[in-house]
C-alpha cells in the first residue's frame, strides 16, 4: 500500500514535468543514505568517510531555493525534527525571554529561589527569580526510528562539517 501511494505521487509529479521515476528513486536512495549517516553516533557521520558525500550534498542543497529534505520511505521516516535548545538543568524550568509580547522562544531557564533567612515565616517577600540562557543543543536535528516491537529510538545529529 505504501509503495503504491509513493508510485502514484511519483506518477503525478512526473506527469506535471517535475519529477521522473528515476529522480524519485535517486532521491529516495539519497534520503536513506542521509538517514543512515545521520543515525551514526559512535562515531558521528563526520567520522565515517562514506557519509561525507551524501551529508555534504545535503548541507549544500539546504542553501538552495525550494529545498526539500530527502526522505527514506522504506524506513518510515520523513523529515527530521529540530530542537535548538537543550533541556534546562535539574531544578530549573523552561522560560520565555519575550513573554511581554505574547511570543518568543523557550530560550531561558528559570529558577525561583527562597532568600529568606532560616526560620523566617514570610516566604512571599523572599522569593527571587533567577534566569540563565537555555543551553543550545550540540546536535539539534533528530530522527525518530520506530522498531519492529513498536519502540522508538531518537537519533540526534548535527549538520556542522
């Protein structure tokens, strides 16, 4: 069923003059190479010479107009996710630096500290809110890969050369 759907999409696109079946097969192969390389963790794709050509091609293609992430339909994954910020340290909560304007990025970590002297009964007057920039992820992209048993493994990666 999945293959039939992909074939139908490829047929529509090729009829529109946008994509040939050979182009679709080549894009799928490239997408699977990208997925395999991005999922490499020890070493990362940068430490696997065979991964350099498909990943460098990806990095270059991302700069182009109309870029579309190459996918690997056979693996059941689409485009990767992207999370620029890492988790806040233990005891800290995620906050937004631009709350006044109803938006912003979750770019800070917030902690409310009690600054009252020990034994003091007044807690509300002694609270201090401390913020720190939220750490950036070293590997901000990820693929979620579903296994045959239903479990999902998240593979983080970076596109820095």
